[in-house]
C-alpha cells in the first residue's frame, strides 16, 4: 500500500518537509493542506515588500511546476478541523476525511493580539498573511497617519514600507530601545536617529492603553495620558503558536506543540515543525529555523533518524537606507566579553563566551555576514588572539584563516 504523508499548513516548513520526504521516498503520496487560497509564499515579504506585487510568482517559495514535477499535491483553502490519531486521519471543515501514514503539523503562529480598549475598531491591523497585507493597503488613503505599535524587526520594516509609500508614521515601543533583541544600545540609538532624520517619529518606553474612535481609529492613548492622533494602527507585539487543532487531544502542548530532537510529538506518527513547534522549551519563530525544522521533520517522517540542532539565528535588516545584520546570541549578559569597533568603516560588535564568538552585529551589510555566521556555527576558537589589543578588522582577519 502506498504511503500517504500529510502536511497540515502551507508555510516554508511544509514545503521543505515535502521536499525532504520526496528526496527519500520516490513513490509515496504527499499532500500539503493549507488554509490560504494560494501556493505557499515567502511570508517575510509581507513587511519587507508590503507595497510590491505580493500576488506575483516572485513571492512563492516554489512555483506550481515544482509541485507538479515532484508529485506533491497542494490543497489550498482547506481547513483541518480535527485529528484522529487512533485512526491516523484528519478531517476537513467540509467533512472530508484524509488518512495518513505520517502527519506533519506546521500551522505556524498568529500575531499576538492587542488586548486594549478600541482594538476592534476599523483600521486596526496586524500583518501575518496575504489577506492582512491586502486589507491594510486597501484601507489606506492619501495623507493617512499610521501608528506602528512594536519596535522590533517586523514593526520597523512595516514602518519603512509605509514611510516609503508616503504615509506619516510614528513607531511606539514599550522597551527603552528599538530592535532590542538584535541590537546593542549604540546600534539601537543609531537606528532611532536614522528614523527621526527620515521623518518617522519614535516614542520609546511607552505603552498604549487604548485606541480611540467610534467606528474608525482616530488616535491612541499612551500610558502617560497623552493622545496621538492617527488614522490607522498596525501592531506587531510577538506571536502565539496555532495549537488549537490539537487542543484536548493526547498530543502534548505548552506554548507550542512539544517535540523531541527528531521533531516528533508525543504521538510517534505525528511531527511538528516551524512556529507551532516547541523544542527544549523554546518556540523559535525564525524563518531559517522553520526551514531547517521542516527539512528534518520530513526526513524523519520518511524513517531517517536525524537530530535537529537549533539554527544560528540570523537577522538581515534593510530599511531606511540601513543594511545591518545580527547573528547568534547578542545578549551581553550571556557572554564573557564584547568587543566593538569599526570593520570596513562600519560599526561592528562581536560577543565572546568561552573563547569563541557566540554572536555578532554589524552595519556592514548582508554580504559580510557569512564570515561571522560561519564563525558562530563552527565555534572557532579565539585562543591566541588578543581581543583587548586588537581592532575588529584584525580579529576577524585571523578568524577567517581558521574557518574550514
């Protein structure tokens, strides 16, 4: 009997899992069941390229021909409402029952909702899928004033797209710095100054207590009592894994669906990957991690025994004329020493623990990131390199000679 691998969810994990299965099993039937109406697409384009043509083939992870050539059946607009692990079966919203040999859950996550007064008004937006992006763009008018709540990567990228399109933008962040997970204080200050010089207002250490308006947004109220007039609110305040499908089942869940190092859930025939998966108590929520988890899960569904190792986090940021990267662990509290300076005229900071580079951030741009990423991945020893007496350029030149 032909094996049927079923993948629930149409994101990047699903596509890479399907490829890994097909690479190992040329005969099996593979189905991707996704809720959205089109083929799986690159979600990071939703903010990076908000005002480009998001419905062109350029945003697709793989084009239709690839699925056809690899005999991978993609069912769009298909919502799974229940899983019956004892019968190895899933059921769709319209009552169809689909049997599986192995099942992969990669339903992704949703953006954490605003839980404040006025969050349900018209023109309050968050961007998680293509429909969200379309609704935001369709609702904007000439001269619209937009408040972006959240000064993380997605929030700043959204602010850039809106600003470039000609809208008045204000960024509100509850923390004392922008992109605090990726940047040090100096870089965050540089970023803030760049936004201000561009004409984007930045408000830090400010919470939003309510959104004002009757039917449509007219402004937001901050925790100091001040009111900021605006016509639209776009928020990006974190993600919540989509675990509702397994709620009440025997599949173990905490923040996400709990998986082992093979991406296997508490049911040996069911795997999970991407933003819905929790491994070692952690939901990664990163594009690169979702790709790798999908690949490992697919391989193991096809009877490989491959262990997932957490990918080195990489953030490539291009907005407001800035090109920077942040790699690995950039939390200074978790390293022994941090060394900063200029590399090729651009500010760079490396983070060292146990005499190896564990993280780096630099304003050099994406092309320069490869050396740093390799150094972190390979755990290159810094023995014999005098960190205190050397500049960044000399340190990295020596690191380059030690890379495989």
